[in-house]
């Protein structure tokens, strides 16, 4: 799909989302919605939890303290924020920054699913346990962070890399080290994932020739 079409389709999702605020939890008015941002043609989609105060005010994901760490780390490992796509599972700020509830996650799910399907990334990076649970419901983040997982999502093979949430990385030096080290692996992991999809395409071409 051409970039223009993807941008237009993303604008349509935002339009639908803002139009649906009456039926959505937490959001009271269209301006309460914080949508994803970045490149619609990115090979990487990063998924956080929900907007906080700064995100709510600026209507942009990950612009507060943890967002600054995320954006700085992405730049350091060769993926400037504007070249990837950053979004959240819940698109409005939970009161007092509490954890999003299962009902809230479910209510915003169709919009996140549309973002993912449209961008069709090679690699999904989940930030924290809530977005990780979307793809890997039965694992512990402390055991799987920084390790690539191949999952079936909506009938499709997806590669998911669970990471600690940057807010957790801000809480201790140990977590910050783990967070940074995990991000340092992204470039190599992305190359490997792309090689896998090229292999599949090659195999499909060979079987098309043979059959
Ligand atoms: N934390 C999140 O999970 N998302 C944001 O956008 C900001 C902070």
C-alpha cells in the first residue's frame, strides 16, 4: 500500500474513534483521544499502555518522562521515533494514571487492531505487561523481556518482542540497564525477522513454479 493511502486510512481510524467517544470508556470528548503517531510505513510498531497527563495535554503518545526515555533510546539504537509507529492499547488517560481495566482494553481494541492491520509491521514491540498480554497472555515480563516471540494473531504470523515499560526503567538502574540492552537488540532482530519473511516468499515462489 502507498504511504498516502495508509495515512488516509489512519486518519479515518482517528475520525471513527473521535466519533465514537460517547460509547467509549474514560474519554468524554473527542479531544480526550490520544492516537498513535509516527510513520505509517514503519516496519516496527511499539505499543504502550495508556496516555498519562502530558500525553493527554499534548494529545501525543509517550511525550512525558517515560516517553522521553523511550524516544531517546529509540534514537540511540538507530530508530528515531518519527521513523517508527508508537501507539497505546487504551487511547484516553485513565483517571489518576491507574492501570487500564480489561473492559477499557476491550473497548479500544478494535481501533488498535485496525492500526496494526493497516501498518502490517514486521515487528511489534510491546512496552509493559498490558500490551504484552494482548499477544502473550500467559507469560511473565521478567522472564520474557527482550526475547522474540512468533505468535499467531488474527490468523497471521506476527513477531512480538516484549520489553519493559520505560516507566519501569525509570524506577531502578537495573531495570534501565535491561531496558537499554533489550533495545540494543532491535536492529539485529528486525534483520532476522525480515529474512524469515523473505524465506517464506521464496518458498512460495518455488512452490508456485513447481505446481
Ligand atoms: N505510558 C504509556 O503507556 N503510554 C503513553 O503514551 C505514555 C506513558
